[in-house]
C-alpha cells in the first residue's frame, strides 16, 4: 500500500521526514494522558475509596476493580508512552474504556458534558488502534525485538 499523492508536492520532504514520527506522537499523547489521568486517581489521599465516593457510578464495580482500572491507567499509560508491552497495555486500557463506555456512561447518552460516553468511546478506539499497530518504529518493544 502506498501513500496518496500530496496536494502540495513541495512538502514531500517534510512528509518523508515527519511520517515516521506520527505514530510516536499518537502513542505518546495517548500514553501520557492516560498516565496523568490514572495518577490523578491513585494520588488521592484515600485512593480508590475516595474516588468511589466522588463518582458513585463506579461504586457498582467495586473498590478492587476500580483499583485495577487505576493501575491500568497509570502503569499502562507509562508503558504505552515508552512503547513497552504496548499491545498488552493498550488492549487492557481499551477494555477498560469499553467497560466505562458501556457499563458506566452509556445510560447518560453520548455527550460528555452530560457524563456520557463520548470521550471513553473515543479513547477506547484510539487505544484499540494502538493495540493493533503496536509500539511502532520508535518503541522499546521494537528495540527489544519482541512485542507482547
């Protein structure tokens, strides 16, 4: 499969240089946002219990599952950023987003402003794409020579 012809051929040099970094940008953006989001939950003084009190929607899945989800967000986000065990953690985080989308937020409708599933669905799709593609050329998985 080849790249389509560019609208402005004068930019061919830029695209040739930039395209290999595009997946790094997607992976690092998703991983860092996920890690910061997870740390915001883990860093609370009372951990998952405080989160469960603040977000009663999550109480239905229990403190143990909520703690597991927080670890997937934080550790998984760091690993996705580094490109280490990328497929595993992106898959786990995509499943996490599916749980949040269909079990927690679905009943609120689409719009995130109404606590709907808009962003969890989008992040789930992005994480699923990362799981399918892997870490890419600039990842620790590629440096090690094995992807999990």
